[in-house]
């Protein structure tokens, strides 16, 4: 039995390095019903634990949305070869919750980090640790000082726990230059309220960082366009002065529709499941139901599938069916969709036991 993995944070360089360097998990062996029954108690517990861990972490499905945004990120970062005296353009991944924005940013950063270290080595010419990418996530009370502090904490700078905002900004600049960082990921920028004093200061500081740091910034946030985030709190004729709208390339991530991409996504997920009574087409047959339950949001879908698999193993059903998934609660937005689904199905003839079992 393997020991549980220690927790780590992507907002620290040690956690980020672990995320970048850890190889993919190994898929547990698929067992027949008879082979499962032959397992001893301890072996069965270990096998089930391995499957739970796998279903929660089986990797990212290469959706069309992910591929499209990734291509745009590659173009933006690869073309940002300006000398340090020139400002580089930034990318901002925008969309509604549960569509994979953070995942897209992290996976791109991971691949960029791997490529840079493979090409240039783990150390810089001056012997410092090479850190091609830094990543931080904002909070609802982020100030200019805390933003600088979070960047310094990522690098484990000894002065991160003290110092003024200006001093911490200098430390952050030193870290980026000494570690030859080329990409900076800042997640959850929707927490910046550009109508407040602190929020406007943070927004202006992001421009300062873009001017001073020779890196490409990748931001991710929720509903930025709808909140007029790119207009920086300005109004009327002053909107034309908003720098973010000129410097940031907005990359939209949208939900799935009920088309072939949704079917392809379900088939790809289905191949990753390790359930004794699972079979090809088990999710495809539930395509409409799953779409209604999740609204086409991949985050909600993965949560439903992960919890459904846990329950299928625990109850001994060993398959995903509508009956089982109906007992699984997920996010509140999806639960509202479930109520609409139930209201619709209550007005249609009840399915027979045989029809429900077949699904």
C-alpha cells in the first residue's frame, strides 16, 4: 500500500516544481467481477483506494476549448521577444466558473517550464535556480503589498515576511531576474475591484510589473468582460485611456453545447473509468442527462463523474447510471439545473425498470 501524497501548493516554488516534475499516474488494472470477489479484504481496500485516487486525478481531457486557448497562449508567449525596454503583451483567460480556465493556465505553464529547463538546464549561468514560471492566486482582500508579498513567497525570498510594498516589489523584481523567469501566472484576478482604492492600486501595479519585468503575464478570471474589467473603472471618454484593453489579449473559454464535442468528451472520460461493470457507451447514453445536470460546464461534469465513481465503488454498483447519479449532489448551479430536469421528467411517462437498468 502506497503512502498518501503530501499536500502542496502551486503558489510556492516547491509545490509548483512538484506539479511540473511529477510523472502521470498509473491507471489501475481493470478487474472482472470474479477477480474482484477473489481479492482479500486488505487487497480490496487498496484496490478501491487506488481507483478513488485515479478517478479524482486521471488527467486533463484535451477539449477543443483547451486546445484553442493553448494555441493562442503559445503564440503570445513565443512572440513576446521584445527587449526589456519594451512592454510585452499579456494574455487573460476569461469565462464563467467551472470551464477550466485555471487548468488551462497551469498546464500551459507546466509545459513551458519543462521545455525551458530541458533546454537551458536547472541553473542559470550565475548558478541561481532557474524558475521559468511563477504562479500566484489573488484573494478578495489583495492589496498592492500582499500581491508583492505573494510573488516573493513563491520564490521563498527571505524578506517576504517583512518590508514595505515598494521593498517587496524590489525583491520580486530581483527574484524574476535572478531566476530568469519568463512567464508569470496570476489567477483569480476577478477579485480586483477597480472601483476601490486598493483594487485600483493593484490594477496599476500590474501595469508597473508588466513594464519592469521581462516576462509574459497570463491572467485568469471569471466574467471579466461582463464586469468591464478591461475598462479599469473608467467611464465615458476616459475608457479610451484604459491600458489593459490595449495590452491584454482576451481568450474566452465557453461551455460545451449539445454537439459532437460533448459526445467526444464523454467518450474520452469513459475510457479513464475503472469500474467492473462499466461498458463502452455508458456515458454517451446519458449525454443529454449529463448536459442538463451540468450545463455543459466541464468542472461540474468532472465533479459529478468523480463522486459518482466513488459511490459506484462504495455501493458495489460498479457502474454509472442515471439512478446512481441522481443521488449525487454537486455545485449549487448544477443542482438548480437538476430541479429543472426533474420538473420536466415528472411530466413525462415513467420509464420501466428494464429501461432504467439499461441506462
